[in-house]
C-alpha cells in the first residue's frame, strides 16, 4: 500500500503524517491489518528496537474524587465497587513499588485521585518519592496527582520526580461531554507546567468514549503539539456503576489500528499500552508490542490486569525483551533536548516547544466507521473486568 510506504518513510524521518493519512490508518480494513502492524512496527523498531519498558502503578489514594469524569470508577457519584482508602504512608507506597520493580518495572507511577493536590499533598508525595528513591536505586518516578497550581511541579521535581502524567483523554471538541468539573484547557495547562518545571511530560488518551475518528485524530495531534515524552493509550474499561458502563465498541483489530496511528503520528516517543489492553486486545496483545514500546505491569488503579508473570512471558514469546534499568528509553535526540517527534525541518512534530492516572484510568472503545468496528461487532466482556482487591490499600500481595 502506497499509504503505508509513505507513513513508514515519514516515521523514520520524524516527519508527521497529514490528518488525512492518520484518518486513513483508522479506516483500513481487517484484511490489511497485518500490513498496518508491520509498517508501524518498522517505525517502532527503528526508534526503540525490541525493548519493552515496564511501568508499575501505585494508587496512593483511591476513590472519593470530587470530579465527574464519566469514564472513571473513582468519580463523583460512582457506584463501582472499587477499593476506597486515603493516602498511603511513604513506607507503604515504597513497599508496593518494590513489588513492581522486582517484577522488572523501571518506572513507578504514583497516582492519587482528586482534582489536584494541596500543598500539603505535595509535601506528602514528595516524602514518598524520596523514600522510594532511597530504597530503590535507579528507579524512575512519575507522579499523577491531577491539576497542578503554581510551584507544585517544581517542588515535585526537587523531591526527585522524573515525570508527571496528566492525560488529555479526548478531543477538545468532545471534552465537555465527558467531564464538566474542569476543562480541556485546565489539562493542557498542567502538562505545560510539568514541561516548564523540567519534568518529563506524560500525556495520553482514552479511546472508546463515543468519539469519532476525527476526534481521535484531534487528540493525538493535540498531544503532538504538547510534545510529551510518553503517550499512554488507554482503552475504556466500562465499569458498572459509571456513565460509560454500556460503551462496548472496541474490537482487538480496532485497538491495533489506533496504536498504529499513534505510532505514526508520534514515531519517536514512548507509546504505552495502558488500561484496558487485557479487556479489548485480549489474545492479540503480543501483536500490539510491535506498535507500542511500553506497558503497565500487573494491575491498574482500580482494576486487575493479567498476571505479571504472564506479561513477562508474553514479551519473551513475542521476541521482545524487557528494557533494563540502565538502558535509556528515548532516542538520543530526545534525551539531548533536540526536539520531539516531529522536530524534523520539513514537517511539524510532536510540538514546538488528567485527573486520569498515569494513563491508567481504564477505559476505551472508539466509534469507528468501518463495519467491523460498529458496536455490534464487539460483545460486552464484563467477565474480563475485575475490580482490584489486592496490592496497595489491602493486606494481600500485589500482582507484579
């Protein structure tokens, strides 16, 4: 396909595709799916080889959020039967983090529900970051605490945080349909604050909340403009007790096309498969490793993932390798501050320059235009949605 040859060429040169080309990836047929995966896989391997970065989530404070994000099981008014607890102490959080690190993770994502942290909360999380770094040499720490106010990003950086996550989640045009208690602009502002403070920005999306192909491309191009180092791609987990509980629109094939489109638009950033991969990708998860170079190990914030051991076996069986603690994730030009995906002179890039937790608010399914992607093509798989009952906030061993 001429389209795929063009996209590979652009990806290898860090030149961004046109919106029409990005939309065309989402519109490809199932018959062409393996060709799409192979093409995007060439771009992934060029920038990241066969390495897979493992990330591990620690939910510092679960539930009881005053925000009304429709996809979230921790939202105001949620009837989902999730774990609810207040702040973990630094030693508790460090113990939880250690389980993920022992399983091969190199980054720990510290997440707390809520609109945004108070200054006291920043102090609390700063103590936790310091404890984790003192007890685990070489670990990367990403914080995800919601909307940031003046000086908070700088304080987290001083405490040792390496990155900050705040997802855009969906397009600006559809944002008010998903959340009313804060705005899309609020989220953009927080990502920019993280950048300005010298933190590595992590910002992604949730696919599957009723958006069109155009909306999906819109949010990925907005992420390009913000230039994050990491883009988590969540696939909606339709939790019972949330407004989007009936949104079962995704097929495994659709998920692969979405990941391929993200890879083509941001060829040299860390693309992470986040919440919902087990629910929606199911048995084709290994194929997704040819598109993304990063996953979460084990469980998510409020839902259970597949066994950590199974994650490691999947990576090995697919011919990939876990990225070591001493390896640098990003390509040299990004580490050196030479511009992100798309600083190429001949074409734009990931930019000039979420209360959604570390890309983990499980959720995703996109209203597609292809017949195979209509809601009738994917039955509700509520059997695959399991509320987390182990790990942080419980007396049971974590899944790592």
